[in-house]
C-alpha cells in the first residue's frame, strides 16, 4: 500500500511538472509589415488586437493595427512617421506622430485626435486605460519635459520629483500612473502618481529607476539599478516593496509589461555573447524565474526574439525579433 501510494504521488507530481512545462511553450506568428523590412509590436488587448509601427515600401514608418489576421496602416495623411504604442479593450489606440514636431494622438474608430501639449512643441503618448485616458510626456512653455495625463478633455501636467524632467509610461483603470521623474539631485526614479500626488518608488540599491507599466492592482514593473550602478535589473513593485526579477546572465534586464495578477511579466534582457555588442533577448518572468523566450518557441523557427512588449491575461505576448535578417513583429500564443 505504501509503495503504491508513493508511486501514485510520484506519477501525479510528474504529470503536474510535465503539464506545467508544456504550458510554458508558445507558437509564434509573424505579423508581417507594410511593405518594408521592419515592424515592431508594442501593445495588445484581450481581443488579440496588436499595435505598433511598421515600415512601408517607400521607407516611411507608420502606426499599424493588427486585427482579424490583417495588418492595417492607421492612415494619417501627410504624416511620414507615426507609431501606435498601446490599445485598450475598446480598440482605441494611443501613440505619437511627427508633423512639424511630435504630437500625441488618440485614435478612435478611424479618427486620430491630437491631444495637444503642455505649452511646447512636443508631445508623445505611451499608454491608455479602458476609459480612454492617455499618459505620456510633453514639453512645457519652459521646454522642460513633463509627464502628462489626458483625461478626455485636456492635458494635465503631473509634475516631477523636484527636477525638470518626467515621463509617464503606464496607467491603470483607477488613473494611477507610473513612469520616471528626476529629483532635485539629478537622479531619476520610478514613480507612482495617484490622486494628484507623485511618489518615488526607490531603487534596488543604486541611484536610478523607472516604471514602465502598472496593472489594476497597482503593481508596477520597470527597471532599477543595483548598488554601484553597474547593473540594472527588471523589478516588480508590489505591496510597497521592490523585488529584483534577475537577469539572463548579462548585466541588464528591463520589464515592460505585466498581467492583471502580476504573475507573468515580460521584457528584455542582455545575454552573454561574443559579438562585441550588447545583445538582448525577450523574456518571460513566471513562477519566480526569468526565462529566455527563445527557449520556449519551436526549435529551428528561424526567429531570435529581441524584446517582449505586452502580455494579456491569456498569456499571449507581443514584441519584436529578427526573422530572415529583418526585424519583424510577433505574437506568441501559449500552447
């Protein structure tokens, strides 16, 4: 009886381990381009819609929306450079374009709206929430760059931590915002902005940090420097505590996005190599481990995944990588 029970437990545990391992593999889809050799996926929503930028046949870079298996140019007449950066569950797209200066936009049902600025000739949006509130950065009258929140009617200056620069990179459905801002000593720190107040989140022992995304639970991911500022690692800020997520053997990792539970985090990290250059691989952090996404896709796929930029609650990941000598956008789907 004891032997049978032990064998049964072993088989169950082994089955769990195999099931868990198989859940950490992905199929990969190339999203194509707009006629040129380059595309990068930057944001996605739960419906599987993806946004980013792609090169056209004439060498211009345009914002795209991928939906229903088709890569669509968002179509901004007279604009030679544009990028979609984030998309919400309603299909609204936030991003930026260049036309006599950089402009922040919100695209809704085929129409792009210029969000204005903070007094200077520059603005770019980087994230939005379900209500269509948008965050990014813009120049002030004094040509300082400040984080902003567009609340649907006007652009609000979120201020800094005492310095002259800040930028917002993420927002949740409670209008909590993260990004990074300089303090009075010239160091930049990840911040949480909530109900009109900006709070620095600290570091991992070094002088600098930056936030890149925030979920509805108020958990934040980004990058922070370690002691002596020789290494910078991805972090998860949760429960007023910053946790080092580690690296892939190099000195740098950066978390770009997380799911609603904070249990899966994606980004990119430097990897050891003999090229003489810094080489980055996309990663997935789950179950307490940082994993190179290149080890979780089919062998001999032809892809080298450089960075992961978004993840949804189904585990679907979007980003960019090298395929056939070109930089292309991808979608990874768990299998």
